C-alpha cells in the first residue's frame, strides 16, 4: 500500500508539473501578442481567423462566448483592420453548423458576405489553425476568440511558422463553478496542444483543395 500511494503521489506531481510546464509554454509564446483594443491590432495583416463555438447552449440559451466573439470580429472588420474573415468551426453533425451560424451573425452585423470564408472542417483549434495555413494559404493571421483561447491558438500557429496575433473578444460572465470548469478544461487543452505539436505531430482530420482569398 505504501508503494501504491507513493506511486500515486509521484504520478500526481508529474502530471501537475506537465500541466504547469505546458501552460507556461503557451503563455510565453503568446506574450505581447494578444490585444483587446482595435487600435493595437497590427495594421498589415489582412486576414482574420475567427475560431468557432456553438451558437446555442444545450438548454437553448444563447452562448455568450459566441456572441462576444462575433461582436469582436465585426468590430475588427469595420475598423478596417482586416479585409477578409475565415470563420472556422465544426460541421460534422447534421443540423449543427458553426461556420454558417458565424457567417450569418457577421452578415447581420454588417460584414459583407463575400468577405467571409467558411471553413467547415475546423473541428479543433489545431485543425482551424493548420487549415488557415495549408488550405487558405495564410502565413500571417489575426486570431479572434477569447484571450485564453487566443493564447493557445497563437502557440499552435507560431509552432507551425505562422506569424499570429490575437484580438481578444470580451469574456462571458460565468458562475464560479463554470469558470473553474472552464479553467480546468483549458489547462488540459494546453497540454494537448503541446503534445500535438511536439510529440504526436497531429494533423487536421481533413485538408482538401486550396481556397484562394482575394
């Protein structure tokens, strides 16, 4: 029993160390590359990648992360900080279509439909970032999501040779329990991001034919 508990204790220490190390790596990669003000966004990057999430929560209520993200994307475009938007999300299940929901929300906010390019195979953040490079031909990107998500996306992008910056959408106000759950989920997602890049060499589920953004 002593050996068993000692093994568990060391396992916990190693796991905690891995979480901390991966979190620090992601934060360092994104340091000084995320901004919350439009004026601080680099002016010479012409395409923005909007990371997807569900429009509705399971109980039918509007997803506040989605709303804030679309507001930020429309604001960035209307300020002239980008000339085109890639909306990347999941469309793997019938009746669930994140890119189309994002495009409709952006058009309703005044963004021209022909300036919005849908990526229907952005099943994970890794997929969205790699496809922006390999399918949509972008070597420089402004990434739009909440800050915690932007930091991880920037880490992935820079690891792949993409010059990426993040425009932070406002955070949704969450209860304490939901906020802690979200933080735990993000900590594990950062571990997965580091492992995907440096251990597994994970590739997107789909690539496909190149898409030219004028």
